[in-house]
């Protein structure tokens, strides 16, 4: 693969890339906290954070801006790292949570949880996790039995996603109160996120990332293909299952409160590969940071573009991610990605 001089320089200094990613996350978070329909200066933000009594600024910060910013950071990191794992486990650079139906599986499970247990908010992340895992396993099994080329994997994911989406629509139609504001959930957005939702999801995503980092060597070996993994003595089935568990935990947690956001898990990993290379112990934390910053900035932009009206961030992500996915497809030849 040919890299630009800037990319080659950054690849030799992964620590610098991670530092830049952390700085970008902080800048994006600060901008998200300050800017909006009612803008707050950094000084006003500081005063609101430590205000002794309830003030309009502290209410905006604690009940609107802070939950939304934490949600964007958590969902961006979870979807990006989930994308890294899916692309390595499936040995397919086109694999993304929304491309191969993992998002749809999590969404269906979340809808069923809301329909059957409407008061059990705590069960949403667990349900979405189970749905994401089952969807990923179904796509892998079907594609493997039909000849797991890259295009077969994508087409299988599209078919599974369509079926799961229809099931979700059926649940919402039969139980209208299952998902209040279902259209927003299907498009994907962070309006109305609460600390009660974002807090536990943040912890689940950190747990999934920690598990993936512990198995970063196995992830690198799996990305070489199953035959190579077996020749190197790796128990491919067990490693794949644990890594899919980690991916499903992160993706399901993100979907449980942010909805069916698309393309974060496709864009962020590919961009970070240019910056730090494909080694998982570098790629995973870089993708977490850049994915978090990317989604936070996109959410901020969706709030400001047509202010005082708000564009759901899922729409903006589709505008950005759709052309990128088509570009990846056009670079294919014979089932392989060429540089």
C-alpha cells in the first residue's frame, strides 16, 4: 500500500497519533458542551459545572449537553472498535456494524425488550448486545456456507439486515409504544440521551475495548484468514467467538441509546489504518479516540447546520459514509481490495 509522506511519518509515531486523537476528543467534547441553541463560553461552562445552586446554564450542561456529549463519545468509540473487530474477524475491509446487519440485530433486540419489558431500561444494553451477537454469528455462518468471499459477506449482511429491519418494523407496528420516537431510533441520533443511558453504556464499551485489547494478537492472526490462523496454532473458533462477544458488547451498547447509527464503524477504522497501520494494539485505541471525536463533531455539526432546527446525526453520517462505502466497492477487483 502506498502512503503519503505525512501518513508514513505518523505511522512511525503511533504515540503521537494517539495523543492527537485524545486532543481531538477533548476539543470535540469542549465544543459540544459549549455550542448549541444556547451557547456557553468556556468561562460560563466552568461556572455552570461548579455552581452551588440551580442555574439555567447548569441545567443546560447537566441535563442536555453533558449526557449528549458523553453519549457521542461512547457510541463513536464503541462503533469504531466494533468495526475494527468485525473487519478482522471476517477478513473483510467492507464489514461494518450497519453494513453486515449487526446494528439491525441490536435494534430488533432493543425493540423486543421495550415491547416485552417496557420498564426494564437496565436490560436494553444486554438485549442489544445479544441481538448484535446473534446477527454477526448468523451473517458469518450463512456467508461461510455459501462461500465467504467479500462480496458474499456484504450481500449476506444486506439480506440479514433487511429481514431484521422488517422484524423491527413489525414489532413497532404491533406494539406502537415499544419504541417511542422509532423514526429517530432507526435514523440514529443523540437527542434526549440521559446520563442514566450513557453512563452504563460507557462502562460496557470500555469493558469490550479492554477485552479486545487483551486479544489483539489473536485479532491480528484472524485477519490473515482462518487457514493461516490454524497453521499458527490458534484456536480460531474460540478466539472468534470471544472477539465477536467484545464487538457485540460495544455495538449493542451504542445502539441501545444512540439508535442505528451507520458508517462510524467503517470510516474510523480505515482512516486510522492510514495513520497507525493495521496492528490491532495500535489500531483499536486509535479507532476508539478518532471514532469518538468523529461522532461528537458530526453530532455538533448536525445541531448547528440548520439551527434552530436539528438534523439527526444519522442522516449526516449517511451522507458521509455512503460515498466512502461506494469508493471501497469501486476499488474491488476479484473480491480483493486493491490500493
